[in-house]
């Protein structure tokens, strides 16, 4: 089982029904429990609206757990995630946000940064949800990176995915010095290719160590600014889902000014994004 309990931050927004449909598909796939979290006033009218929404998405309104709360949206959702031992939180988000909203932090992006569990952000939820067939996974050589790869591989196997692309971004130490000393384009390109070969070899070793078998794997090495190159690649190939490990520390305002690699993804989400937190 990939996830045991899914939480959805649900509202009466135009995408509310589509989000519920997406969650229904995933909960059936994982055989997971679902907890719906609604921040707002609880009255007869709102309850009726929410129950109708739940039923229209294929859930049983009697057996589906709904948490009604008021207060700060993000903090209340995070509290309910902990109380219900949710291990996957799902929310919707706009693909792009303006400067002010981005730096203050939208609800979805704050959840991505602060949630104590894995988080799936859906940019364009559909009322006819489809399986994820093209996976992209960010490769990091760390405990968090390995946990992300293993979980993404399990999910891709369940989905019977056609493509599983492991993306490793790299930079070449001393490359700027090589440019300064030789000015040779050939030397620069040879140095970059050497590092690319080494990165690919390390990924092949990782694949064997983690026993990632059963689906077609492909490795991609990208040279350039960390975070930016992967985000651009994922967008260009129209990936169905992009999986990446959570940062080792809580991101703050300075991480958004001097961008952490995750911040490129948060600023312009290229597709559904799964941030994996290894709570073990």
C-alpha cells in the first residue's frame, strides 16, 4: 500500500468536484481511507452543499469522514492532518501566481512547504481523472531521495505507467575556472560530458540497489541551475506527475528570495507535484 489515509482540503470552489473525483480514483487505487477537511461555517445549507458534492463524486456521504473547522486555513488543515494521521494531503493550486501571492504564500504552497506528510498538488483536476502514465522523479543521493524513488516506483507500478524518468541535476565544480584558464569550448564540453557519464553510472547503481524493476526506466542528467532545469524539462515533456523529496529543513522567506531548488517548482508548478516526506 502506497498511502493508507488521504486528506483533501475541500472547498466550494469550481474545482471542488473535480478534486473529489481525483481523490476517489486515488483512494480506490491505494485502498486508502479518506478524510475531507473543510474550513468554514457549519450550517444546514453548507452541509447540504457539501454532502451533495461528496455524493456526486462517488463517495458515500454517510461513511465519508468530514472535518469541519473554522480559523486560519493552513494551520487548521495541518492540525487535522496530524490528528487524523494522514499520510497524503491533496490540494489544488493555480499553475502560476503573481509576485505578491507567491511571496506571501498561497494556501497550496504553504501546505507544500509545511505539511508533516507527503503532499500532492493538482494544478488542473479533472472530473474524468486519468492514471499517471509519465512519471518524472527528482534524484537525490540521500535517505529522503531514496524514499522518494521507492514510493514513486510503487505508485508507477500500481498505475502500470508507460514511462518512469529519473532526473538528476548536476553542476561541475571548477568549470568556471576551466573556462577562465583555457577558454576552450571543447575542454568545457568534455568536462561536462565526463560528469554526465559519472552521474548516469551512479543512477544505474542506485536502480540496482533499490531493485527498481517491472517498469521501463530512463535516466536523464541535466546540467545547469538546480531546480530550474528539471522544472523546465518536466514541463516540456508534458509529464503526468513530478515526484521530489521534501527539503531537509523548513523553507523560509529567504529560501524564496535566494531560491531553494523546490521553490522553482512551487513558483510555476509544471504538472501534478508529489512532495514525498519520509516520516519513518
